[in-house]
C-alpha cells in the first residue's frame, strides 16, 4: 500500500505548473521579500498593513504589576533575571 501524502503536499502536486512569466514574477517577489526581511523591513509597520501593531512598552506597562511577580515561578524567574543583569 502506498504511503499517503499529507493534504498540503498533495495540493502542491495537484497544481498546474506556473507559466514562465509567473515564475519570473514569483522569483522577483520572493527576492524583494528576502531583501526586506534581511534588512528588518518586512514588518507590519513598514508594509503599512491594516493590523494592530505590537507595542512592547505598552505591553510591559500592562503586565508589570501582574500576579506573576508574586508567584513562586515569578519570583524564581526574577532571581534569574537579576543574576543575569549582574553578569
């Protein structure tokens, strides 16, 4: 009995090959994306995507007084982080 391919793989093989024109456009697009990614510019902010952006400072301010500070795990983590800062 032949091994079953995952659904995703079978879809890949079921697609018709791209025409040379679309292959060139695809390779050009992938090249642009690679350059943007390597320069750190493949972000929602730089691409002006209509999504909520992650704000690290706002998130920190939201959770800095959270209950994790008072749990045993939170206290252990704080000890490790303080020790790392001293090094």
